[in-house]
C-alpha cells in the first residue's frame, strides 16, 4: 500500500519517452527498448564507427550501441544521463552492450576498460562522470579490470551542445595525459565514451595512450553508448 502511494504521487517514468513505467519495467519502458535504434556494429568488421577513425588513429575494433538522432529517444536518454543525474541509464546501457560484447569474437581479447575522463573542474561541478557506470558494467560483463587512474584530462572544454560540428571537433582536441603507465603495458584497452560525433575526443585519448613514452604493445578498441 505504501509503495502504491509513492508510485501515485511520484511515478517512475521512462528515461526515453517520459511515459509512466509499469511495475516490471526499469528505467526504459518495453516499447522504447524495442524501438531504440540498435546498431549491432559489434558484429561488423569495418563498421561506420571504425570508419570514423580511418587514417586518424589505429584501433583494433570499435562499436556503438545506439544511433543518435536530434530530438530522438537516444538524445533524450543521454540528456537525462548527462544533465539530470540519472546515472542508472549508464548501468542499463552498459549491461545491454556488455551482453552483446561477450558474444562477439572481436571483443574477447580485452584486458581492461578505461573511461574517457572529465576535467576535474567539470567533474567537481557535475558530481559524476556520465561514462563511469556504463564503463563499469562493460568491465563486469567482460570480466576485466576497470581502470580510471591512467587517463587524465588536463584541459577543460566548454559544453558542446550548441556548437557546430567543426567547432566541436576543434574544441574536443583536448589534452589528455597518462599516469601510472605500468598498468597498461602490453594491454588491450577498451576505451569508453558516451557518444561519438566527430571522433576528436576518442582520437585524442587513444593517441595519448598509444604515443606514451612507456607504451609497450598497447592495443585499443572503442565502445560508446551512441554515434551521431
């Protein structure tokens, strides 16, 4: 009875469509789960995500769970995750993609998962990195280490929401540094972010990892929640 009263005054809503969830639904309603634009890129070699980085940075494999469209369900999901504090969205999407990756031969050689970091000033302001829980769920699914003390963002960037594609690309060339390099020697790293637009952030992170002075045999693959 108490639970019913709470649901009456504070109903749980779908993060993708804002409709009220039924008792057996969590975070995303059944309708949206069937209508979300899943890519299945983890099943394709030379898929559109990998093609974004051709000639820019050497990647082993790359995938994204969802296709992003303006004013679509995926944009609504990521907005709720990034700006509304609904970190459980990262858990849902991480478990979803994680289940897919453990059944993909391309991602069986991963040794560790590293999230794209926020600059400390933005982390302090927002209170969380929207990628963390997504990345942790991928690490759990793949049964590998989650490492967040190697890649560090040293240059802050402003919000990307209202910028043109070119401006986002130019501004995303942030400086990333490496600490604790011994942790990644000879490892196949799964680099994880929320969305790929121009690919500049992933490119910058990957180059920082690959070009470090103490790099020995590092390989990098990429997984994101969405690709625009």
